[in-house]
C-alpha cells in the first residue's frame, strides 16, 4: 500500500478527474501508465486530501486544476466549555463518620493501621481491610504505603501470602481437594 503519490501521479489524477473519469477508471489508468497498484479507494482518498473530490464534482472542470485549488478547510476554534449548574438530587444519603476505634491486636503487630475509609483511600495506600465482621460495623483500610506491584504494605503482603512459595500453597490446595474427594 503506497501512501505518498509521486507528482506525476497527482497530475494524472487531476487530469483524469478533469476528463470526468470515474475513480475506478482513474485508478486503472494510473496503474497502467505508471505500473502502480492504486485502488479506487486510494484515488478517492487522495483526491479528497487534495481538495478536488466531492459528491457533486463537475464533469467539465478546467484542465489547470492546480491553479484553482481551494484553500484547506479551517478547523473551528475551540469554544470555552459552557458552565452548567450541577443537578443535586433531593435526597443524598449522608456519608457516615467513622470514629477511631480501639486497635485490635493482629498477627502482624508491627502495623498500626490508619483506618482509612474507602472514599479517602489513595492509590498508593495499603488496601488491607479492617472491620466489617459485625453487623453495621464499618470497613476501613490499613492506609500505609503499599509495596510496589502489590495492593498491600509489606507486613500485610506477607500476612496474606502465608508460608511457602506460590507453588507450595497451590499444591496444598490440590492435596486438600484430593483428600476431600477420597
């Protein structure tokens, strides 16, 4: 597929368009004359980019089209965004205010969670959840800086992984399934 047309090819395109030939005929004529492989669509696209194509093109255009090229279309200037008043629903459920609760001693005692709500959680914060065990209890998150390529800080990362490698942990699951099946 060729993207750049030689000047001779462009002149031939202009000439054939001026003669009133169809784009299929133009592509065949240019291909025969210059040993190229332009398609009908390529001829249409090139004529449009040159500004000499259109659905109502005249059959009797002048032969010196290069002198009569129209100016390239100008893009409209960007308009400033319209200010719109935001629609506020009549009923908005108030966001619950979470009071800091007593820190529960966990297996990873080196972490004192910040207990951040989901809405205040940032992308770089640890997503290890706290709470939500009892009915109505709010769920908060650790919030300490997370480990690269993980959702958790380093202590919670190791807490969620458990002992052994990933292969050892998956092997334990497979063995458990085998024992249950037997």
